[in-house]
């Protein structure tokens, strides 16, 4: 485990402290979770961008053209 010294503006520190109190967790837990969530969001975006770059619009349209043109069924 690594120790990190972090400088926060007083207003942000107050908000973090209050949120941690309301959640019933430590400031450390709150910031660790927030960092993990941000890293996960960025990694997901990067993954999806990579997958999108592999796509081929022509192939997509070809497959989409095979879908019958029909009214949706009740409940769809």
C-alpha cells in the first residue's frame, strides 16, 4: 500500500469530508473508491474506442439490410 499526500482546496476537502461522513466511510475509502471509479470509466472508454475503431460501417449496413422491414411486435 502506498501513502499519498494530497493537497485539496478547503472547500473540496469540506465536501469530501461531509460525503464520507454521510456514506459512513473514511475519507481514504471515499477517495480510493472515487479514483477506482474514474480509472474504470477511462479504461472502459478506451476499450470502447478501440472496439469502435475495428468496426466496418459497410459490413454493418450489409447485416442491417438483412433484417426484415416489419412493424414491431406488441411488447417490443
